[in-house]
């Protein structure tokens, strides 16, 4: 399967494709038990001109018969760290633990994160994501002083360079203890607002957590910013900052979007505590993103050659049952927090299906890497396939979930604005000069 299957004219019909019910709003068809229906997709002038059920109309001459292969909208990756990405060769994690990752990254940031270094690694990461079929991406930017003065201008330049290929958002990242410096934190919030960014912090169970959360919400309200938290990335059952964030959202009357990542400790807590937290999260309108690959790697490392005994993911099924928007995302790639990864959202969804049981039934779980994160990121028209929408989609060889999720699908075809792109992954050797220890 090659990109030559897609006519270069930008005007064509893909016939006999397999579309999923959860990703095709407004499309009426007879779906099978896996949620798929056979269809024809017509494309013209960079947009999907029509989607019709297979056999409902005459297939035009010259249509490309895809033999029942799956077509999905391009991916939306709502939680990444492309400012950290690719530093593993020069700063690995000595034991795979969270604390070692934190220390290694901090040391590397202080020593090496110049504007050129950050920009080159960001661009490398985005080329990976683009080739794999990602259309929109939110990255966290380490924003402890003085790094915020370097990384935010770099991000704004990179966003402009990538405009039209990947829709980029950024959220600042710092430990919530940094909020204690009121003057500095307000200046950071102003910087984030000027860059059309998202306000973000990492929460811990500090004695003054509630007061600090109020300061975060106050700045978000003052500057009209959405919020993005890292929370409870631990197996410590006393870590309940997810609940504290929900409570703070309620008592501050916050009306913006809030995304909370990780929330690992929730899976270890007593049932009654879990139910109380989920009720508050639902009432406050929070969305949650789980990072299955990174947390499987980091969590429950016991040392002494002991086998891990839990998966590190949060309770997405229980959240979804309460109407809480949920997503999965890439998180870190080839840095001390995760030694692997390539910003491939198909890999993320494949791993999430296995780790989190996104199956039996599949239901609408494919939305977790498409339309749901798009909604959280306020991206209208992203993550779905519909007549009149942009012709941004991925053609897979697989004709069923078990076929598509059993192989890497390295020969997938990525179509952007109605044309197949050249899926050229960057060579790691490009960064060799940055990796000298």
C-alpha cells in the first residue's frame, strides 16, 4: 500500500472504505458489531465533498477501491512534552523511576536547553508526529525560571513554522510550589496569555495546596486561560489532588476547559473515595487524559529485580460512564520519563486498547485519540470525518480492529488537505551533535 493510491489531482473517490460510527457524525449506515460500515468518500479541493454508504449510489469510474480498509480522521495528541523529547542519549534515566527522571531532566534543562537545542528537538518531534498522522498537538513547556524566557519564544516560532500542518498548543509546566511567588507567577500567566497558551502546573499534596490552586484559578480567570494539570502521578493513595482540583473549579466558578493528566493514584484508592472524587470531577466538568505508555514505564518500579504489579493508568472506564471526557496521549518520548515512543498515536491507541481494555466492546473509544481531545483543545472539526470537513485522514491496511492493532501499520497513508503526504520519518542521526554528553 503506497501513497500513489491517492490521486495527485486532489479530486478523487475512495470506494469500499471502512468507517467507524464513533468518528462519522451524521453519517447513516448499517454498522457491524465492531461499529464499522462500508462507505465511499469523495474528496475535492481539500475537503470531503460527500460520504455515502457503500452501494447507495453508483461508484464513479476511476474511484480507488480500498477493499474494506479502515479510514480514520487524523489524530489529536493532547498531552506531550516535545521540549524534553529526544534527550535520552545524553541524559538517560539511571533506574527508570519517576524521581530519577525528574532529576535527570532538571539537570539536562539547566545545562543544555538553549533556544537552538529546544527548537531542533521540537521540530524533530513534530516531523515524527506529522508522518504518523497527527493533525493537532498540545505540548507542555517546562517554565521554571529562566527556561520560560527561552522556550516560549521558541514555541511561538515553531508554531508559526508548522501552521497548516499541525495545530499546536502549549501549556506552561512547573511545580505548584512555584505559584507561591505571586509576582513571578502572574508574569508567567501574562506570558502564556500573550502566546495564546494554556495555564498549567503539577500538583502535589502540599499543606497549602488549596490556597495555591486558588491562585492558579484566579490567574486563569483574569487572563481568560484554559487549565491543564499534571496530577497524582504516583501510587500513593493519599494523593488526592484530582479531587482538590475539582473542588477548586467548583468553588471558583471556573467556566473554562480543564484537562487533568495522569491521575494514577485514583486506581489504588478505596471505592468510596473513588466515587466521591469522580462525582466531583463530573460536576466540575473536568476532562482527564491517561498516558498509558509512560505510566506503564514509570509506575510501580520496585527495584531489586521485582516485577511491577499494576499498570499505572487511571480509571477511564468509570470516568466515561459518568460522562467525564477522557483521552489518551503520547506524553514523553525518548527522554528520562520514557525511553521510547515516537509520537505515533496509533501506537498509543494500540497500547491503550491492551492496557486499559478499550475493547469488548470497542464502543466509541476511538474518540479518545481524535474527537474528544479535539473538543478539550477547542478545535472544531478536528477528529471526525464529515461532508464539508477538511480531507485530513489516515488510510490503514487493516480491515478490522484486530488487523489494524496487530501490526505497526508502518505503510499507512496520511492524507492532508486532500493530498497524500510524504511520510518521511527523521533520522535520529540528525541530532547526534546535540547528544554529546
